[in-house]
C-alpha cells in the first residue's frame, strides 16, 4: 500500500481520469495518464430495502510499460455499508475502508498539495482504498467490487443512489456504461421513478417486481443515478416529493395503481381512423393493416369500437360503436386486410364522422379516436384552423381524446399536434425508417387497460401554480403519472386528485408537509424547468410569441437547460453567464423564425418530438443526450433550423461550458465558473484558493464542496453575499464577512 505522500502525488491524474465510482491511479509516470475505463457494468439487486451492488470496471493501460495502481472508491453518501468485497481479475484483494474523518483529511491534503479541488465534493464520504496488481503494457485489468447497504428513506419513498459523477475537470469519457437494477418487494411495488435519468427504462414484472435499465457510450457522467420507489396496500399510491431552498418551493407528484389489488379497468370506446390514400401504398399500407388488425384483436370484451377508413370520403365499417364480439372483430379484420391505397386525403370529414359515433351523454368509459395519416389535407376542408375549430365544436368538453400517428414527413405536424393538444391526446410520429405496426402496437398496449380518467389536481394548505403537464393524463395499468409544480406557503397540507373510474368518481387525498426548507431532492427544480420549457417550446412553435421566447431564455439561463432549440444560448459570443442580457434577447428574437418550424417535413417532426419529450419526461443535465430523433439528424437539421452547431455539437459544447450541480447551474466565463443565481453588482467576497480561509469556508459551509470542486476559480451566490474563489483573494476573513457567509436567510 502506498503512503499518503505518494497518494498526494497522484492528483495530477484527477483532471484526466473518470471518477465513475472507482478510480484507478498510477503512482508511477503520473503525467502519462496511463489508464482509461473501457467498460463499466453495474448490477444492483434490491430486496425490501437492502441493496447489493456489483460494479465491474475494465481498465486499460494505454502505455508501453507495466503500471501499478491504487483503486479508490468513494462510498455512496448516506449509505450504511454492511460489507465490501474486491477482486482484481480472479484474485481477492485486501481493501481498507477509511472512515469519513480520515478520508476528509486525505482528500483535503491532496487538494492542498496539488492545488486541484476535483476531489472536494467527495470529502464527506468514507473511502475504500486498495492496491491493484500491475497491469501489463496495453493490457487490461478487470476490477469487481461488491457491497451491500441498507437503503434510507427519502420522505415517503425509499432511495437508492449510485454514484456516477465524473470529476468535474475530467477529459476522458467512459467507453461503455450500463446499469441494471432489479427491484423486489414483499408488499406491492407501486411508484418506481428515476428522475435523474428519465431516459432509463422501467419494466414492471408483476405486482412486486420491476427492473430499471440505463446505458450510454462515450459519456462523462455528470449526475449520480437515483431511483425512488414505494410500496403500498392502497388501491392508488399517491406520493409527493418537495424541494425548497429559497423562495417558492417545488414539488413532484407520483401516482401509480396498485398492481397487487388490480383496480377495476374502465371499458374503452375507440374509433380507429386510418388513412388509405394513395400515398400509403407499398410497405406503409401493409404495416398499417397489421397494426390495425392487432389493435382490433386486442380489444377487451367490455369495450366498444368502430373503424373508419378514409381517402376522399370516410367509410365506417359499422353504424355505431359495436360490442367486441367474434363476428365484429373478424369482419373488421377482413375489411382491413382487403383495403387498397388510393385517392386523396379528407381529414376533416373523417374526424367529423368519427366524432358523431360517440354518444352525447356522459360515460364511465375512456373515449378516444386513434388517428393515423401520412399526408396533408388535400380534399374537402383543407384549412388547418377550420379543421381544428370544427373538431372543437364537435367535442366541446374534450371528453373524447384524440391520439394521432403521423407517418413519414409529409404530414401537417402543427395540425396533428394542436389536434391532440386541444383534445387531451398525444401526437406521435413514425419516421420513414420505422415500423408502423411496432409503434402503433406499443402505443395500444400502453392504453389497453385504463384505470382513471379526467384527472384534476387540487392542493390544500398552499397555493400551487405552474403545474405541468397542464392537462393531467389518464392513468393506465402498469403506468405512472408524474406531475411537477411550484408552491407558495408552507405547513401541513394535502394533495387531492379527483378522477373518473369504472365505478364512480374517485377522490384520492394525501396529506403532505410543504416545508420552509427541504434540500435533499435537489433534482426537482430542473425537472420542473425542463417540463415548463418543453411546454413553452410547443407554444412558440405552434403560436409564435416573443414573450414566451423571453421566458424560455430566462429559464434556460437559470436552470441550465440546453436543447438544440436553445442552443443559441451557448454560442461563443453568447455564453449564458454574460451580464448583458439584452444581447441574449436580441439573439433570441432573431432565432424566433427557426423555433417556429415549418408545419411539415423532417424538421417539423423533429421539433415536435423534442418538445413533447421534454414535456413528458424531462432530462437531467445539459450534457445529457438529446432526446427524440433530432440528435441523429446532424447537419441537415442544423441548416434547416439555422443553428450554429449540429445537435451533437450542442451537447458537446454544453458539456464544456455548463455544469448542473444539485439545484444550481454554473457557466464557464473564461477560466471562471459563475453561478447562474449571481446578479451583476452584488457584493462579492473573494477568497484565495487553497488558503486557510478557503478550507475554513468549506468547514463552515460544507455544501459548497461540490460547487468549488469545479475548479480553482468559482463564483457562488449565497443568501446574503456572493463568494468567489480565485488565485488572488483574501487569506483571512473578518467577523462581519463570516457573518455574511454563514447567514442562511
């Protein structure tokens, strides 16, 4: 085992090696940066609040000489670790677990000696340290670490945290990273939520089991992975998470049905409206036939349905909504299999005919139109605004949902998006290279078993506002509803959901503490901001509004949300940390025509997918992969949208100049990282990096460690004063300055 002095000499590597849970350092040739992580696999098994995590990392020695190393592992914050095992290749390795106090001294001594703050944010964690046997030239060494921990509760939910953050100054990315979490509980497993990585896939496997999977390539992880889950014996599990540091609070509501109790399903009244025009000829019509046949065959006995095939005129198969009998299903499938693609596109009459089929009176069934088209309206009423008005008149209470599928790029995206937006549905797009049957079938499976419809949210004891989504979606079996919002006031209150179920009008009430201060769920502010930006991008795209653009700019700056449609905020002459916001807004005004994408074509589809992805899921940090299909469209989308960078370049530049840490965002301005909360003209106390005042600051405000780990020059806004760390600054502070630094309000 190397001495502390040798360990201190290793820090020159920290600016170039990834600290993705485990870090392998070489005491020799420290400036050659000998190791890279080729593969990083994580398997987690959670059984009733106890998690066993197995981490397997493959390190590669990139040099032509053998290299020894030392393996460092910062223990997950707050974890009650029960045991560790460490193997290198097929050999067990002796590892030493250092307690927090000793680990802190080691971290801080290295920071002092090497004048590099990269390890500061881990200084409050225990540290596992072990010597690794030599790695041959150009060779590999597989290191496996296994540990067990008792999970802690976070409010009303259990939380599992997997440390994945890279050192902030890291330059080398992981080759391949994969995480698989298996959840198993004695009581029915209800809410399962991965807010930090919304692109993670959650699969339900019965009432008490689920898996969560996430993977990425060539990535520098900027966020720890957090999974929140709950169990319940109630029919509906309603949970609320809160965050509040200063100002108004943030909340996230999670609602899931209890798979163990299996709440009674609502019947469905569905009308399938399928485009059979000439442009659907070939593979498209064959795939559409298979998709429609699958949907009809999957109907439940208590459902009712009809099918409308349209070109210049709509053709309904039955006179009204008919029951799901063998005869009716077989007739529908025969008619579908026999249809041919020909004629023009009369969207208005097809939708009008579909809406007439639904009864006027209220029903406890989920009523919806599933609409598939591959073209623009060319016959009958072709004006999109008049089509929308006619649909609104025929569906005044919006009780009939409209779910649309636009096939290819020759669809009026604005029309389909507004059609679904105004009628409480969702628009989806099937690109030319995608399979229609697979997309439509997956959608149908998701809505096959409705549980609650017409949801309405109320808050008691506080004022809730800026709630997204604006229209709460329906709840389906195996699904989960996620709602974000802000709140004013504090104290004991409640969240109330009212909805229609199969049997009656449901009222679900859940008591909630809305605190004055609660900072553990620091991912909530950005999650809320991402969803709001998604909503606002849709508003601008569909309705063209400069005030909305200004609000997008403000939110993007404050919360560090970067998409290809806010990429103008990170151009070289428009870094968000610039003090002159007028230039930024001027650039935004010039960008307005690009955000308002054309009504049809590949760019229209891409912008719609992007905005909807943000609204429904949100994504974590600025460096996260761009959602939807836009990231893969490269230079074509760049030129069409008038962007200075391709979408992938946007993500790369965001990773360089934007850092999301907890609930805060920092922007690089020259060599300095600036807190987005800082306003020009505020008082600033400048502290010399690595001085006695610097380490005293960390002791008095330990939460600053993760911010100051960004680099040697960082400006952080506190409650009453801003603190700037730089090579030139004060080595001691006055009593009055310490009072300002330590003030919490």
